[in-house]
């Protein structure tokens, strides 16, 4: 069955520290993976997608098919990165979301 | 450009009452979706409409109905609300239900069923 697992409900780091939000997936076939972010009082929005191999707001995510992972990383966290982050997998045309990880960046 | 607009933003219902959540998009998108967001559960797909004139069940469709009124509008109806339907509901749209298309989300409807 297709599944997205985000093992951490809450991740708390200090400003300037590296951050890694974990995402593992279960999917038979070639996965299409995304990270969505929801800042406080804002709409859920796309952060990045693996197919684009892009870096948005300093975040990157690399698809590791061997480990079935798509972890989101940033070398130096900023306070404005505090938000809810969702990993998502496209399955049969629709997105399956993980349960989300709340990132809190402390000053 | 309003994007995806949902109404109402907040609603309190009594068990057994009915209501319709409205959603409209002005981006000429073909596909529209309804999700619910619950603490510790993430976002779960209720129903979707891949294109005008079609609707399909998602992961958690029980207790809900939808109508794709036209290309712009996709409504979600609760015929007999239950406390288990207390949640935040998000409407979303995408150009098409296909590879790499990103979803645009509405601002959400916070629903409480007492």
C-alpha cells in the first residue's frame, strides 16, 4: 500500500542549526514526491518537488530510492522557517500526505 | 487573483444538522479536491474531481457528498453532521490531475460539530 511516514510530530532547533525533516514512503513504482509547508495563518503551499531538484528558501530534498526516503534539509535554520511541513506522494493521480512535522526554530 | 476561495471560514453545527462548504477557483483549473486536516492525522483526501463533470471518492468519503457545479466550483456537503466530522477542511485545485502538478489550497474551513 502507498504510504508516507513522517516519524517526528515536532522538531525543535535553534536558529543557525541544521535541520532535517524526515520522510519515508512506500510505493511500488517510480515515486513522485513533494514537500508542502503551512506557515502560521497562511495557506498550505508547495515548497518543492523532487522532480525539479530545486532549492527553495535554502531547503533541499533528495530522493533516495534505496532507503525510500525524501528528507528535507536546510543547513542553517531561520526563525521564519517555523511551520508545519508535510511530505506528499503522488499516487494514482492524487496526493497522499504524511501526518506532518511541526518545525520550531528558536532564537 | 483570488486563487482558491472557501466559505465559510468557521462553522459550528449541532449533530444531525446539514451544511455545504463552498469552494471556487479562478485559475481555470481542471481538477479540484477536498481534504480534511486533523491533529496527528495530516491531510486526508475526502473527494476529488479530476475534471468538470466527474467526481470520485478519496480516502475518507463516508458522511460526505460533493458536487462539481461547473469548472470553477466544487462543493462539499455534510448531510447529517457528526462530532467525528469536526475538522479543518481544505479545498484545493490543480491544473490537471497529473504528474508534477502542484496543488493550490484554500484558506480552510474550521468546522465544529457539537
